[in-house]
C-alpha cells in the first residue's frame, strides 16, 4: 500500500488560516482542513468555504469534526479542489445519507473513528466508503501524543479489510511514523 503524509490545518482565525494555507501551498500537494463545532469537540474553529476556495490552491480533504456534519457539507460541494470529506461515525448524522450526499456531488468520503469507538461500527459502510481515518488522539486539538492502542486498531482493520485505505490522524511524528508504517 502506498504511503502518503500530509499536514492538517486547524486554525481559529482567518489571518492564521490564510498564513498556514500560503505556507503549505508552497511545498505540499495535499492538505487536510479540520472543521470543529465546539460541540463534537471542545473548541470551535474558523473555516469559511469561500475564503478556502480563494486561498487554498492545492487539493484538500475536509475533516468534519461536527455533531451535525450534514448541515455543513453542502457549503463545500462546489469547491473543485475539495477531493474528500471525512465524517465521524460518532456524529449524530445518518452516515448513509452523508455517504450518498458526498458521492452524488462527486466527492470521496471516508469515515473517522474515535479511539474509544468499537471498529465493528464501520462494517455496514465499508463497501460504500473510500477509506477510514483512525483517530490516534481524542479529536479537536493539535499536538497530542499518539495513543498506543492506535497501532492495534490499525492492525485489526488491516486484517479485517486488506485493501481498505487507512489513514491515521493525530500523534503522527518522526518518532511514531516507523511503527505506523510497519
């Protein structure tokens, strides 16, 4: 399986977002944008689809750390460089509807799963999604340490679904990367 590494942007102000978008656009070819609502995660961040569309010149995915992701999804569908949306299985949304909406707008969709959520909740959706994002931390704040049980969760997912695109979000750094790759 090919390995891809890309940074995420989780900013709380427009100027901070614009600065980070400009920096990353100069040396990255893909980025993840995090959207938080202050309900699903403790903090709410700033992210405006119109500003993102003008400022971010590279392809990106949108990590919707939201209690109600279906209310936010439509604002992003027409942005051409948005390639994938990531929705948490723990959200209040109807996951099948999220999948249908993303695919009907020609966007990939992945499901994100929190560290304490059993992996078997993914089973009903595996054939309809483009990947799974395993949270290596409690979502909502950057700079956290990778939870050790993340490695076992990834191994289990790989055994269950050998061809599944698996991403890890949180706690990935030069110390944890070798074990994650293995």
